[in-house]
C-alpha cells in the first residue's frame, strides 16, 4: 500500500512529510495507531520528496489551506517545505505550519525569518505553562531545553513578523489553560484551545 503524503480533512489538505519528532506527547494521536481519520500516516517507504508531494496538489486553491501536519515534526524537512510552499504560493494557495516549536533547535539556526517567507500561518503547540509540566506531558528529546527553546522560537517568530499563535489541548484542564493564556499574553502571541482527539 502506498504511503500517505497528503490527506484531506474538511477544506484543508494536510502534508505528511516525516514521522520524526522531538516529542513523545502523552496525548498524541499517533500513540498506538497507524491511522488518523482513516488516513494511514506512518511512512514505511521513506520520507517523500517535495516533487512527490507537489504531484498530489494540482490545484492548491481547491483547499482553504495546505497544512504541514502529519505524524512528525515538519521542520525536520525545511528544504522540502520551502519548495512546496513556493509551488503553492505560485498557484495562489495558502500555507500553514503546525509545529512543536523545536524547529530552530532541530536545524541549528533561527528559522523564523524563513517561515515568514514560507507560511501564511504558524500554529505553535504550547500545551504547558512551564518546563516541568511540559517535560511531563510532552516527554521531549531535548529534556529541559525543550520548553525554553519553544519560547525562543515563538518570540523569534513574533519578532520576524510571522502570523503565529500558540495552541493547547483542552485535556490539560482549565487551570493550566489559564496559566498558558497568561504566558501567551506576556509574550504577546494569541492562544487557541483545541479539542483533544481520541
């Protein structure tokens, strides 16, 4: 069976570039399963090239957005994303990145200026108001660096003029959501609450 490089949910087309991730979040939809809304997202034949993805998007304007979001962290594939975004924008489409905020650590450089050119929107998963709770919930590869790295990335995106926002899953509870909102307000980035998907 062919690997799933793109999949549609609602009016958006999602791009599944990698299964690599710096987190092992306790709430992640990929825990113990291979599919998401009927789409099998574990890549068994290797990561797709930009050209393979582009071939599956003949008309980007047929969708509200082309969203980089699969079973891994898309910023592992910056070069591929750049090529795909250039194609989508050249055809009049819009792009969004869903990220855990570790892209600058992954790539060893501040990627915010590149994202400003590539993305019409960037959704940064916050999910906890401090490093201790983030490490417990998201089980990051970068351990104690992960939360501070995420905040550095978010501030860099804001300063670069990226249209960005934080998001949290509602399973963390009202009290922690309120703390996350206070942190987001302090940084100057909006916060959105999203429903946890079983």
